[in-house]
């Protein structure tokens, strides 16, 4: 028989669903809900995600009798009238699974939109806390048992990372009009995501390095969103965009009369970010005179407004910085303080340029096309093959920002349902190759993968035959977990029925 559906199936980092741009969130949640219903044999279920602004559980995806029921902007608030809070809210508040065999006698049950008699609900765990709830319900009592609950727990654990990205995608789209696309783009981006997940729950300073247009501010925003400070301000300052004589006032504020033109008292960005996150972009542009004051604010939390004779004000700020300079090289040259550099770079994240994962340009272009169509309300359906070829051939010194601008320009200029070459910016239509020679030279890893792929595929085929299709046993013999083995089987398009019968 073919492979049984496994929750690990949607963990494949090469899958388009895992890139979680706004247009794909619903299909992701539908897939998770299908798995939940399959695990429990139910035809009713829901995915709830906590809405920080509304202070309640938002019903993100709802299925009744096997059909999706659209409940836009529906939020279940906490009750203060002494009535039952509801099972979903109880699960969220206690961060624990809950099995209700009969709602008629359950002290926590509260009917939301339909009367049910039994229910299994589990928290969606992320970094030790619940971010939402997955539930399955039935109109018959006693429809669920401990095994169903255990299956939902495993599913929620696997799905948590993706649902958290869905929350982040929506927030970023609302606040910035842009979405951070990281999962599955390249091994380098997978490392960025690993660091992001490990770093976000802490208060450690983070230094983000990368070329212009690689998404440094979006990554900083993602760290803040996934931190314990996400209910507090995220304040961004571009140090390179503010004249040196004004930057100190911008960061630390000033009192009235501190300098010529200071006609009012101004609150600095450090104070505005109190309790939250301060993002300093292009931190390499800080002057030597200003660096000691920034160091004091980072180390001790003390900020002194310009012209103030009062004791320093104390702030609780997490600092995230970004630069496209080599700060360590600047330290060696004496243009950057060594103590500040080591304080800011406790965790350093390297964002890869687009040219290192240019094989994803086709996928990224389709994602950005959907976003641009929605943003400008244009009746455009796709890039023509000729236009797509030009988009893929271009070398992007401006990285993702440049690709985003290229696609947006094309959508604006397009007068039909299909983007044509003449709709693209002139830089893409100019004759001659634009891709550097370095782009075409395969890396050692690419060559290694190319050489080893046939051997790896043959090994997997023989392993499946030896284990008679038992994936768990095959994973044990291979010395990997089941998730990794499923990824490899999917990578090489292997199916049990085919490989076991083609001896």
C-alpha cells in the first residue's frame, strides 16, 4: 500500500506551504485540521489562535460536519461573569490537554456555535506556552479517548511552528505590507530560523548581518513577535538615515532648551521602547562619540536625555541591531569600540543574499505576485514564460527588496492578465547576461548532493524492501527518526507499493 499519511509529511522544508505567505495560510490550516479530524475520526473541529489585541481566542479555522465554516474576526473572550469559560479557553489558560466525555456534566463546557456532547482539545505549544488550541468535537458522548488526545498532542506539537509563522505573517502583512519568507528557501535560511527560534524567548542582544535588502528588519520584527515582549513596543531606528548631530537626541531624547531649536522636551527612542524591543538598523554608522552612551544604555539600562541634570532614567529594552558592515574589521581599524561590538553581537545572525538561493526565484516571484495583485487590486493572473525567464536570469544586488520591487513594478505596469517582458523594469530587459559567473559555479555541497543522490536513493529502496514497508523499522535501521526518513522518501518520490513490488 502507499505511505500512510503522517503528521510529519507537512514538515518537508521544501514545501511551498511551509513558506507561509499570507495567501497560503488557509491551506496550511486546512491541512492541519484534516489531520486532526483524521486522527480522531471526527467531522467537527477548530483551530483557535490567541489574539493579543482582542484578548481572546480567535477562531482561525472551523469545520462542522466536514464543511469549513467561515467565521471572520470571531474572538472568544475570557468570561468574568462566573459562567464556564469554555473548554478551549481552559486548555489555553492551563496549557494542558483536556478530554470531555460528556458536556452535559462537564464544569468547563460552554457552547460557542453548536451544541456538542464530547470533545478533545489540546494546546498548541510554542516555546513553553500555549499560542492557541486544536479541538475535535462530536454530537455523541464518549466519542474520544486518551489515544485520540495523544494523537492531537503530537499533531499540535508538530504544527505549532507553522501556526506561529501564520500569526507572524498576518501581523507583518498588516503592519508593514511585507511578509518574511524564510522556511525552505535554503539551508542558510533554515539556520537563520533555528537561531530565531532559540534566541527569541531570551533577552539576549542580537546582531543581524546581511546585505541591503535581505530582510534584516523583518527578521528583527520576527524575533520581537516571538518573544515575551511582543505585547510591548517594537521601535525601529535607522542610524544611517539620521544626521549625526540629531541621532543622540533621537535615541536618548532631550529637554527643552538643551540646544538651539529645542523648543520642547522630546522622549528618546530608548524610552519609547521601554519593556519592548529597540531595533537599531545600520548600527555600524554610530559615531565614536555616541558609542559609549549606547554601550551604557545596553549594559546598565541607563539613558540620559540631552541637557538633563536629573539622574539617568532606567529602561528595560532588548536591543536588536543590524548592519551590512564588518564590525569586527572596524574594531581592528579603531573605528568601532570593541566592548560595544562584543556586547551587541552576543548572538550574530547572518542573512544570506538572494543569489545564494536563486533557484527559489520562481517560487518567490509567484508569492510576491499574489501580494502585489492584492495590494494594487489588479486583474493579473501570472507572469508570462518570457517575463519569468527574465526575472530568473537577473542578478539581484538589492536582494529580496529588489525582487519585490521588480514584481510590484510589473503588476502596476501590466495592462493584461499576464505580465509581459515590456512590463518589467528596464534593467531586466537590457541585453547581455546579468548573472555573475560565481552564480553558475556549483558549490561543494551541491556537487556532493549530486554525486550521492543516486546512491542514497538506491539505499532507501533496498531498505524499504528489507523492512517490507515498515517505515518505523527502516528508520531505526537507518539510524534516523521517522520524520527524517519521510522527508527522504518524499525527496526521492518513493512509494511503498511501487518500490516493494518492483523487485
